[in-house]
C-alpha cells in the first residue's frame, strides 16, 4: 500500500475522527459529572462499561473482518460511533437542561457508551487489518506508526475543538453532536471512496479461500507484546481518566468553577497530544527505531512522566508530566502493535488486530475506575500505581526473550499484492471497486 494513497488517507481519517470524538468527550465528561453532582468514580465507570463491551466484541469484529471484508466492518464501526456520540449528546443535554433527572440521564449516557463499546472496535480493527494486508514487513512499522499517529492527531483535534462547540442551549453536550456529524461525513466517504479491503491470496486446490488464522492471548509469538501493551495502555488510561478531575481541583484552589476549567483541561490534553505527535511524526521516522527500541523508550518515558507528576504537583506539573507520559505512549504503541503484527502470518492479521483492540478495551475497563478511586483517596496515589506498572513494562523489555529478539524475520511472507492484482470482490456496494 502506498502510504500517500487516497485509501490510506481515508483510513487515517477513520482513526482520527474516532480518537478526536472520544477525547472531546473525555475532556468534558468530568465537568458534566460535577454538574450532575455525581461522584468521580461513578463518572469514570461510564467508560468502563464501554470498555467491557469493547473487549467482548473485538474478537467478533476481527473474525468478521476476515470473512465479510474490511470495508464493510469499518462502515459498521463508524455507524456505531455516530449513533453513540449522538445518543450521548442527547442524554447529556437532557440532564443539563433538567428535562430528566441526573441519575436517569446518566444511565442513558452509559447506554450510549455501551453502544460504542459494542460497535466502536469494528472500525479500528478492520483499518489495522486493511493496512497489514497491504504492506510488506519492511513497511509495517512505518505504516502502523502513521495509523497510530492518526489517533495522536485526534487527541489534539478533539480537546482543541471541544470548547468551540460548547454553545448556548446545548452547552457541554455540543462536542458530541459535532463529532457525530463529522463521523457521518467520514462514513459517507468510506462508503463511496474506499476500495475493497481484501487482498487476493493464492487459492487452494479446491478453489475455496483458506480459513483465516486465529491468534490467542496465550500464543507465545504475541503473548509478551500483549502483556507489555496491557501494562502501558492501562497506565495511560489512568492518566487520562484522572487528568480532568485533577485539573478541576487545581483550578478550584484559584476559585475557578468546574465548567470554567474546561479550557485548562483542553490545554493539558493538547500538550499531551502534541508530545505524542512529536514522537510518532518526528522522532520515530528520524531515528528509525525498531519495535523493541520503541517499546523500551516508550515505557521508560511514561515512567518518568508519572514520577514527575508525583514530584511536581500543581497545574504546570500536571501538564508537563502528562506530556511526557503521552510521548512515551507515542513510542510504545506503534512498537508493540507493529511487533505483534510482524510476529504472525498474513492470514492472522485480522485476528491479531482483534487482540490489539481487546487489549485497548481491557486497559479502559478497570484502570480508569481504580485510578480515579485512588485519586479520591490521595492525589499522588494513581501516579505511584502507574509507576509500578510502567517499571514492570520496562523490565519486561529486558527480560523477555521474545521482546529482546524482536519480531522474527519472515522474508517468505508475501503480504503486498502486485500492482496488477485487483482488489477482491466483496458483497455489497464495495464489490469490484
């Protein structure tokens, strides 16, 4: 796949809009919770519900993308995103405008997040597998880094745009309506412009296509990559979930209300996103690091960022510490994603992408709730817990034989079709494109 092609640009937009919408929601959710009078831990549980459903649904979408086709599954995922964001916005507006009681409005918000959990993993799974289908092993780390950078850019766009959509009448729910609309536009572009996502493989003697491979959590080829990814992304989930509440409390010391603290939350998230992009767009291409090096630097930097948050309380310490953590994750995520992809064969890409998405769900299942609960007990507590997780991830990079060796060199794999090979037909309107 040409990484400058329209198809890759569309996949980039798919990842970007999902990340932007979720980070915009994440940036306003603490303020909505405080406006509703809910305890912080309960607010973070809304994301835990969606994470649970994400984890359960991810393997299903991975297998379906191998049989139904990547493009159709991307469309299903985007449709779920639009429905979830719009529904969340309506529920939030109902509570903020006192059309419904806060408790009932919050239940509806949780239902909307559940919809996202069920369908939301479909689009990134199929997008990752689409790219893996059409890149050579030599291209894989760069391609995965660029696709991951779409999420990084989304974390810039979401919090940066969110304050502009906090408008009269719709208030804090405005960002959800805006990103539901943006998601609908991207869904239309995918339907009309994205080529079929399948790669033609060598047919079997019977004339039937071979069954897609299935990779399990305990598969020794990817097990340590998954463990590392769970430690790093779990720590990141704690940082993200605590950030809004932490900044609201820091601003409250200066007499700034929760609703008015929104721009300060946006600035902190913008700093973290900029650090992620600097890693993925600048440092990774410049240094040409292999996946194992990315993982070592990533866990180490994230560890340092959490130690800084412990040593330097206050708004500026929060922002700088979060930025360093985000830079570390910017290194780590493409490292373990590309490493796991390169460790399996071409027919197993959908399956390993499903494991990556399940991992993303698991990281936002327990850690955010635990992190916010620790924060309510003691301000430094979640950062101390994160430091322990990231120290374990760093140690794993140096003690795991699999991670020390890096992905095996499998030059016989032919994962990129020749220029004259047309995309395989799929059922539906994308067939024969």
